[in-house]
C-alpha cells in the first residue's frame, strides 16, 4: 500500500512538472509568433497547451478508475454488515468510503472539464490553421462553443454541489455538529468558486472573444477581471497577515489578565506600573515595617 501511495505521488509530481513545462512552452512559442518568427504559427504555439490537457484528462481518468476499484473493495468489506467488524474499523472504513466517493467525483469532474478544454483548444487550433493569421475572419463565438459549454457545466456542477452539501448539513442531527460544519463549509466553498473563480474567467473569456471579433476597446480590459481577482486575493492575504494572532500568547494573556494587576513585579517592587496598565501591590520590603523595623 505504501508503494502504491509513493507511485501515485510520483505520478502527480510528474504530471505537474509536465504541465508546468507545457504552460511555459506554449506561452514562449506564442511570444515568438507575435514577435514575427515565421516558422512558429498559432497552431504550433498551442500544441503544448493541447498536450497538457491530454495529460490532465488521462491522469484524472486513471484516478477515477482507481477510486472505483477501491470503492468496490470497500463495498465487499462492508457487505457482511457493520456488526461483524469492530467499531473503530467500521468508522475507518466509512471515512475511507466517503473520501473515495468524493475523490472519484472530483476526478470525473476534472476529467470532463479537461476534455472540454481540449476540444476547445483543438477547435481554436483548427480555425487558426484554416484561416492562417487572419484572426478577424474567424467567428470566435462559434469556435469557442466548447468553452461556453465547459463554463456552464462547471457553474452548474458548483451549484449542485453547494445545494447537496448544504442540504446534507441541514439533515444532520445536532449531536454531530462538527460533520455538519464541514459539509456547510464545503458548500460555501462551491458557491464561492462559482461566483468568483468561474465568473471572473467567463468575463475575461467574453471580453477576449469580443476583442478578437473586432471590438474597439483596449486589450487591457480583457485582463481587468484577472487584475480585480488578484487585487482581492492580495487584500485578503494582507488582512489575514495583519489580523493574525498568536493563539498561545492570547491564551496566556487571557489566563493572566485578571490577576496581573495584583501580582508583584519583583522583590524590590514598590507599586511599579505593570505592562497591562495596572499597579502591582507593594512587596513586603517596600511596606512600612516590612523588614521588621518599627517606624515611629
């Protein structure tokens, strides 16, 4: 089992590395074409992008298949009834079942989105191959139909996931509030992904297609959603950093705050102002008669 986990991690790292190389390659080739290099055309520049989508598609299909096999094995294990197993083992198998169901669902979704992106990339490459460098002669609204289908499917899937998780959270009894909170958080994450990530990409894609179709506005408007999303992300990260509190220091502060005003600061303290603004009680050395000397 450990060997399979290591192989899975190595495969994920290899796929990520190849995806990064492909992403850098298609941007570099596109920059060469826009710089006037004749032997690099638009279809050639987009080839690494299509290759990356093929890798993502195959990888997610393999993950979905592996999850299906493990789900079948766990189903056979639990078919005899939970009473035949120990309670801890039953809870562990149930947790693995839930995790594998979620993993298979996410893998199938990622594979479907990768297939739509691959189809859209191939349609763009074909259109550019047929019309050459005459970008304005292409009806980009029709060519990008796979992308519109992909955006709609992703938005609908997020809405369905959010509704399913929130409904499940509402049906959980009060005794298991931790599980209900996890489901509610997952549903809120799906809503945020649909309203923020997908919406920003859709707006950017619409602006790009309109610009390619002959719109007169500046190309900077195409990247405006990216700038807005990046600014909001930086703002959120800045707020997290600025508002971060050390939990240990805060717990110690709360534990000692009530008694700090009455604690002596040192052996020779005679009512010294403490850090929290209170005054400590005078020590025996500072009180009259504290050293055994009577004062008339």
